[in-house]
């Protein structure tokens, strides 16, 4: 989309881009409805840019620019994670062309294609009968139809085809067309699917879903007519990647296991991926919708079981996920198990994860799970319906495209909620357990009497490659197949229901707390001269107060995300406090992760608390950064944990109340557990060891070490340091930060502010002012340390990481202000600007004295720098796909760093690095920021600000206004 018509959209707040999957290229333009001045419609301009794609002139200069961009992107994406994904997809789709035709393309073809090749491809596929146009927005449909006709009506397939210059392709194209309609998923189920066949793994009865495509489920050797075109690319081709696939193994008559093992030096952990492909079941009526709901309940129940196992005393795996998703880009539904583990425990992890799937397949879900996850589905549907017209057009468009592609019935959020409520009211446990049996049939069935499916089960194991690996970590095809077979016949017991509390704090306990520690409000206090906010009155847009125990509170109502709320607890300190207050290195960071991994409060077990959070649809994330301990909670603001439907519905407490109860329990009754610390330490060990095998990770760590002169606050925590941290170390460090007088809690959401303030007063205002005072550290500096000064002169760092596929990344880094414009020496951006402008007016001086002047100036500089890097390093010099300028943006520490990141081929990396340095230098000297640059950046940032200002994340993050003692 590099055209003059696209350039007309610049500076209007529009976004244009494109992406390619297995079977489509999607070009999109997201625009305001009118121009910034409001005097012209944007739709004609957007359609002009899209129509230009259909009529691309394929000029040699443009082809060269895009050739270099694609080659650079190919280098950029070729991480070890991408290579793992390629191995997985190559095995999963071995029977069709998807295994050999990845969207990024073949490097040799990209290097060699000339203008005629590109134009022929373009004119063959970019024609009106092969294109879909979607328009979603606040627009009059009649105006849209008229404008589309004006902009696209002149295009014809004949006109496009007339420009094809390679005659011999016409016969090939005809054969391809015959093959596409010769029994592929594209012909049989959806025009949107790629022209492929799949080796499905299906239970009896699935064929009824796809009567029109029954031939696709035939075994090899059927009587279907052969088309003289190798559409599935099963013959050998010169461009094929050299992959040594293992032989398929028969699990039982009709069921085959397709294993593959990928080993690489850059892999750190063992990962296991188990798949079964199934036809997509179109959701077109109530019957199919009920089946989809039953399947979603099963998936939710199994995922939580796996999560609970992952937080057991000694979990076999470090990550595990089970899901089934309809994939339009692949033309099938994929049921997947993805798991990672330490290499030495790979077999145990395989058995544990597969046995959980067997439990679900054989015994289904419990009544408690059925109630829990059915209620969660209804709450999700209700929240989406409440969003109504506030759902972003981008989200609406993505949902529409996916729904149409998979043949589902498109429903508005309100319709979806009504149908969900109707279906769940009569959905039975038996129906759900039938869905569970079908979902897990590729795992069950190896023992007599179990439901089974026939077809291909795909297993991919990825493991580190090492010459000195121990026998326990060695994985080969025999061991892998044997471990899977063993897991598929293991005896398993049904899951028992867990008693989950409906509330963590009973009314009686709350009244007792109020009597012992009567709560009260105090006025909000500020450090910039702003008058104190009243303790007895709601203020707009934020209500800012303090509780009598010292906790700072900020509350804002925001209806942009209906029935949703965000709460953030901030305790200033972070890695800086480790150093400043004398805690053991890494103890705060490891302790924060241990708190996330744990979750037992008072008399409640970790499992009970976790299921309480699940019942109330609460997501929790606890992190420790350089400056703060941060706890984020996302929750529904309506009554959740409900039971029953319609008139018999019994309401639980609101998600808001449940979250505030959790915060209270964290502050006064958190149970520290040794096994949670163990999982935290393992996570940090893995992260640090992975740095040594990641080009980007190892190089940024090396740069940060040079920038900070080895300051441990900014570096990864090494394995020896992690191993030395005890539970007492972690507990003392974290709890020392959770003193009421040092906490700020910000809440934003779709709720009544008075109700939330009352909950906060009762639950958090009754936390004793001296809570956790036994952990207070009285020695050490109170003020945050600054960012270390740069060592001068600057230096050039060089790193080589051995890799089978050479890649390169280059950086330019240096000193910068923090988020608010403070430099490491204590001076500010405003002071530097004023010192350079001796003729500044009183108005300019007043404007620069604004607390957000530095923040706004830095945001503008970042926007301008990124534009310059794009236009110079990518567009003009064609050295990279992407060059990015960013700032560290510390909030409390003075000073920071800027970082320019550029990915390029190994041959071009040095030149790309020099081009980035030249671009930054030109900003200061030969090509300074122009008025046009500045105005354009202002418009972009204003559009961005308008877009995010209504979101809960924005409100949650702007509360940090009340000073800490």
C-alpha cells in the first residue's frame, strides 16, 4: 500500500497496513469518518487507497523497495520461536500444501522475481471476482454502497487478465482451477478456506456435519477422480525444505500417531504439542450453538484443572494449555495441547498433561464445574451485549470476517447474549459430558470401552540439542511414542468438586473489623500546589482521597468498557528498593512472582482462592519492576458467581467487591508457601538461561549492562542469585513494601462511584494502619536512586551468537530523561529548553513550567524519530523492515535511556546501524525538526490520545498524583 493515494491519509489519524496468511492477503484502512477539519468524508479516500492495491502498477523501483523490506522481515521474524512454529505447522499439515507454503515466502523466489512475474501474479489474483470488501463503521449504508460502486465499479476480471504477460501460465492456471474445485475444503465447505485436504481425526457422526464434503474424509485409495495437478504438493520440489519426518505409528486400528522431533541449540526447554484436526462445525442453529457452548464449558474446566496442576507442590510442567479453535486460515478446527517442561522431566510432563485430558474425556465435568463455567459464559455474553455500539470497529470487523469465513451465523452481541441465556437454561450435564468425550476422543479409546476417534494424531516435541545431554533428557521417536501410548492407557480417577467460598470476608467478619478499626476518609493531598480534595465529596474526573490508615485511593467511573473494571495497587520500591534498603538481590522480584504463584489466604487453600477468582472472572497479575511492586486486577462490575437462570437465578457478590476482598486478604492474611517460591525461582532461572540463547535477549542485556555500569536494578537475575533466595528473604522484602501508608490503589470501571467508595472504606479502611509494620526497614535511603551516568566516551559492543540461520540486530542507545522529563543529574527538559531560548516570552515560560511539558515533548520526539527512521533506513536506504525508537520511561527514578532497535541481514547490519546513527544526528544538526514535522506528530499523538483516553487502562495509570511519605 505504498501509493500517493495512501499518503493522502497521513496525518488524519488513519492507519493502513496489510498482512498475509496461508490463503489471503488482507489490506485495511482504519480511518475517522471525516477529515480532521470535519469538512470531508474519509471513506472515499480510504477506498481510493484500497482500490490502488487492485490497480498496482508494479513499478521496478517499488518492487525493489518491497523486496528489501520482505527480505529484512524474513530475517527479523526468523527467531527460534518462529522456527518452532514452522516445524509444528509442517508436521500438522504434512498431507497438504500448507506444510510447504508459509506466508513469508521462499527467499530464492523473493530474490529472483522480476516485474513481469510480480505483475502476472498480481493480475491473476487481484481481480474483482476473487476479492471481498468489508466496511464497518459509523456510516450510512446507502452512502457506502454508492461510494464503493464509484471507486471499484470500473474493475473487471477481463481487464486484469488482459495484462498477464506469461502465456504458459494460463494452462497451469486452468489445471489449478480444476484441482481447487476437485474436492478440497475450499470447494466443499467454504470459499474462504485454502484449497487443501486434511487428515481429520473424527468420531462417528461427524460426517453428518459435513455431508457435502464427505469425500474429504475418505481414506487413501478411495474412488475419487484424480486431477492432473499436484495441488497438495506431495511430489518432491526443488524448493522444498529438507525436513526428516518420522514414520507414523499405529496406536490402534484406524488411529495413527504422526510424531516429529525438532532439536536445536537455541532451545532452552522441552515443549510438547499434540494435535487432532477436525472439520469446522458451522454454527447456524440452536442445536449447533448448544454444542459449541458445551465444548467451551469443557475447555474452560480442563484449562483450570491444568492451571491448578501447574501450581501443585511439584508441577511436572511449567506451562500447559488445551484448546480447540476454528481456523479459517487453515480450513479446519485444530484441537491442541501445548506444554513446556524442564528437559529432564519431559516424560512425566507428557503423561501428566495427557492424563488430565483422559480424565475429562472419560468422566466429564463435575456439577460444580458445569455451574461455574456456564455462569462465566453467560457473564461474558452479558458484558459483550452491554458494550453495544462501543465495541471497536476493528474488533467488529475481525469477528465478522472470522464468522463469515467459517460459515457461522453472524449475531450482534445482544442476539448472542439472548441465545446464550436461552441455550444455557436447558443445557444438561449429560450434553456437556458428551462434548467432553468427543473433544478428547483422540486421546481416549486405546482401552476397551472408551470412546475413540479415527484418523491422525499429530505429536511434535521440541528439545534442546546438546552433545553432553543426559540420558534422561534424550528424546527419540521410540521414547516419544511410548510415552504417549503409556499416557493414553493410564488409569485415571474422576475429579472431585472443590468447596469454593462465595465470599472471602463474611458480613460478620467485616462488622467485627469495622468495630476494631473504624474506617474514615481523609482529604487527598498533592505535591504540585493543587488544593487538597475533599474527603466527603465526589470530584470529576477522578475522586482522590486517603483512608485513615494512609492508603491513597483514586476512583473514576468509565463506561467505555461496559460492566468491566480495573484496579491497580502500586507500592513504590521495586528493584531499586532491593538495593536501597539492603534486601537480598532479586528477593523482591522473586517474591512478587511467588505471590502470583501462590494465593492462599488465611483459612482458604490456594485452590479455593483460585476458583473464587475464576467464579468471579477476576484476572490477577503481580509484577515487580525497577521502581514498583504492581498488582493489576481486571474484573466484572456486575454480580458474578451466580447460580441458576431466569427467575431462579441466585446472585453472588459483584466482581468489584470480590476484588477488593482479595486486596484486603493480600494485605493482612496472605500465606507464603514454599512450593510457590519454588515455581517462582524456576521461572526466573528459565528466563535468565533463555537470555543466553536469544539474540535479542542477550544483546539487550549486554547493552543494559554497559549503560548502567552493571547496576543490578536493571539487569536479569542470574541463577546463583535466584537459588540463594529463601522464603523468608522473599516474604520480608515484599511485605516491607505493603505498608498502608506507602500504597496507592486506583480503580476505574463501569460502576457507581459511591458504591465502590463504600466498599473500599469498609474493606480497606479497616486494614490496621500498622499492618505489616514488623517488616518495615528503618535504615537506608528513603529517596529513589537515579539512573547511573553514562560512561564516556561511548563504546561499540559486538556480540556473536552461534545459530544455524544467521540473523543480526543492531542498537543505538544513550542517555535520556525519565517519563516526566527529569535527567539523571536532576535537571529537566524544560530547564534545558529555557536555557537555549533566551528570548522566550512569559507565555512560553509558563507553558514550559507545566508538569507535563517534558512528557509531551518526549512523546513528540519519539514520534518524529520513528518517522525519520522509517523514511530513511527503510524507505530510502532499504536496509531494514523496521527501525524503532523507544524510551525507558521511568517514573520515579530520574534519568533513563533511549534505544533504537534495527533488525537486518547479517550483511546489512552494520550499514543499518550507521544509518540509524546518521538519522539521529541529522535531527540535531543538518535536518532538524521542522514545523511540518511537529504539526504532523501533534496530530498523530492527539488521535492516539483520543483513542486511549476512554479506556480503563488509561484511567488506571494516570492516578499517580498523591505524593508518598
